């Protein structure tokens, strides 16, 4: 413990004195003693927690999951949050497994510049691109922010001409059921100029083979590319 903090015996005396002072004050002012005890206890607890900051930590608590997660998020991201730096990194490091994972799980709130690059990459899997285009158009999102989403109109022709070579299965939560398929098809037909949304039947699945595990990198909740928790633990 730091020299700035009192020793444990003197800390105990300080706590007793604080409690007694609170009770004396309560009696003088005709306050509720139990209520004052509760307030005093909170003050003491806060002081004890602050004291722990000065205690040296010999080893990280490797079994403390919350602590590990916090340390993971504090590690330097693979690249910054701006799309240009992410795309530049992807150009040199993206694997088919990473591209598949990114396309399937991409949140449009993260922006579309990186997604556009992913959908233009022939290493991205046919199934993940299919999932993006079918759910996007089928959900009636085409008219939302049309200036930002126009790039998606180029995807169906790539699906038809064999641009995407890899095709892996989608996880259970991403598979398009027969019922959803009919709903999406009906929605696509209602889109203005629907002829350009000539999405092939193969884009509705089923798709072969599970993708290889991609444990090195993940996109976090803000769309930033980071070292995965599994990979980070290997370096500790």
C-alpha cells in the first residue's frame, strides 16, 4: 500500500471515529441515528474503494471476465474509426473468412464506405453478399438515404455473373426461411425499376459449408476493426 494511505490499524480507528462523530451529531440535532449510520457507512466504503487504487496489483485477474473484456477494448484497434484507414488495412490483410464475417454482420449504422468496398471484393463470399442484398432490398430499405445506398444496385449483376467465388453457409440466425423468402420476393417486386433487382434464386440459399473460424479480428459495436478477444489472450 502506498505511503500516502494510512496503515490498516489507523484506518480502523478513523472509521470508528467517523461513525461516533456521526452518532454524536445525530443526537445533538435530533436526527435518525440509523440514517446517519447508513450515510457514514457510504462515506467509509467510498474511502476504502479509493484506497484500493493505491494497492499494487501483482498479476491481472485472468479469471475476471469483465476485466479481460475491458482490457481488450482498451487495446489499440487494428485501425481507426475513419473508413479510409479501415479500407487501407483491409486491402492488405482481409481474408475471405474476415470478409464473410464482416458482410454478414455489418450494421448499416457503421456507415457504407467500408461495406461498399467489401461488396466489391471478389474474395467476399456469395452467401454473405446475398444476405446483405436480399435483406436490404426485401426489407424495403432502398428508398432510405438513396444517395448513400445507390452502390447496392450494382450487386445483383455481380451475383449473376459469378463475381463472388466463395460461398459458405450462414449461421442459423441469418438463414432466410421459406416464409421470409416469399416476403422478400414480394417486397423486391414492389421496388421501382425492379428489373435491376434481378436477384438469382441461389441468393436465397441453401449455401454449402461452414466458414473457417476467424479468430484474429472482429468488428466491435462501433464498426471499428479490432484484435479479437481470443487472439488478444494469446499475446498475454
